[in-house]
C-alpha cells in the first residue's frame, strides 16, 4: 500500500470512481452520493483530489471538494484525470441541464498551483 487508507462518510459511495495520474502522485475520487454541508442535498455528489507527498508518505487533499449543484445530480459518477494530473473531467449522471431532465453533463476543471496553494479553476466545458 502507498500512503494511508482514505475514508469517506456514511452512504456517500466514496471511491465509487477513481483515476490516477501517470506518475501515480495525483488521485481523484468520485463520491456520487456525497452531500453538501448539512446533508440536505442527498446525492448531490462531489469529487476530491489528493496528491501523494513523497516527503511525508501520505495522501493530502488538493483544494476544496467540488460538489454537484442539486440533489440527486450524482456528480462524480465518472471521473478522468489527465495523464499529468493537471485536469480532471467529472460526469454528473443525473444533472438537469439544457439537454433536459436527467440529461447529465461533463465538466472539466483545471487544477492550479500558486504559491504552494492548490485550487480548482472554473469549469471549462
């Protein structure tokens, strides 16, 4: 095993989808039943990105979680990380968009690093 075991919260399906960068140092986990804040939006979904520190031997969260927008979006049902770990594509299986009810969508985010702080930019598509 590399690093510590990562755990989710009750019923959120943490790790339902995963992807790893080609160097093995960036990991994205989809949690399609993850909730927002007070658990009032069940199934909103979210993703969490981690980077492995060869110095500490641990996985560290990268920026805040990215959440879906509405209850039952199932955001994070699909995730794909670019080879270099700089971009992450996320599918929301049940998202309501211009395509109609439960039409789903894919958003692509760039993971930015500035002055040792990492954050997500706006979605690209």
